[in-house]
């Protein structure tokens, strides 16, 4: 199997398989040859490095394929439903805190730029107990909360639940956080029906925090309805 044949096989199976390794070609090529060809396909923009020894076939862009960030890697490995930020990154994702740690800008999308510094690593909640090594990420396993998956919660909705669970610990201002999270409900950014069904199986702390948000929404509605 030459390089062109390998690329054609990867392109034909793109709907079924996105991640490739030398072992996928073991019947046709020695491991070292397959590895070399996969690396060459990275050089030509047909693949991008995924994890050590693994390569990802993403959507081709005009200038090749961009590298995947830790969140995207997690979504490939675990599926998108039920995967989202937790901790400080969840607060940044929801816009309730400034993206700074100890006075330094913290890029929650490109947190892998210095994996040796734990403050620059992304904290991601995943709906599985399976341990995966994702460079630049610290995983929190939420396998005890399967309803996040069955309700198809997206990245923002998972961040919402994670923020409720930690009691707004990373918010710059708790009252402002209530308004901000309430706005995601009224604006449809967060799908309230799905969130509330999943919330039935979350902690009492989460449900209490959510009730506080709803209370503030009700108060705002009354205020807006007043005639001045």
C-alpha cells in the first residue's frame, strides 16, 4: 500500500472512522512504514496529529487541517453529548468570570500551550469512567450522570450544570452570574427542557442553585412588567 492508496482508504471511510493508527494498516504494511506514511499525510494536510501514535481525519480546509484542541479531542473520544467544561473553564465558557489566572491570560480553547503548568490545562467533564490520556486536559469523570448523554446536552449545557454543582465558585460576582445564566435560558442558548430533565438526577446543590436562578428570572419578569 503506497501513500496515495492509504489516503484514498482514509477518505472513503471518513464517515465511519476519524482516528487512524499504524495498526489499522497492519495487514498491508509494517508498523514503521505505516507510521511514516501517516506522518507524511500530516505534512500534506490530509491528517493532523491526534495523540501519540494516532492521527485524525477532520474537515479539509483551504490551508489544510488545524490541530484539535483538548475539548475537541475529548469530544472525538467520548462523543459530543455530555462533554463540557468544568471548574474555572466552565465559568469562562459561560461568561461569568474573566479568563485570567494569577494575572495571566488563560485561553480555555488553547489551554494546551503549556501542559506542564496545571493552571494552563483545560478541565473537562466527560460522561464515562474510561480513562483517556488527553494532552493539555484534566478529566473529571461523570459516569454517574448518564442523563447528560441521554438528553444530548451540549458543551454549554454541561458547563451550566458543572457551574451549578460547584455553587458558582469561580464566578466573579454571584448575583451577576445568576443573571448571566438566566439569560442563557431565556435566550435559548441553553435548552431548558433538556437541562431540567437532566437536573432531576444532579445533586441537591445543583437543584438549589438552579432554583435561585429561576427566582431571579421571576423577579426580573415582575420588574419588567411594572408600569412606570
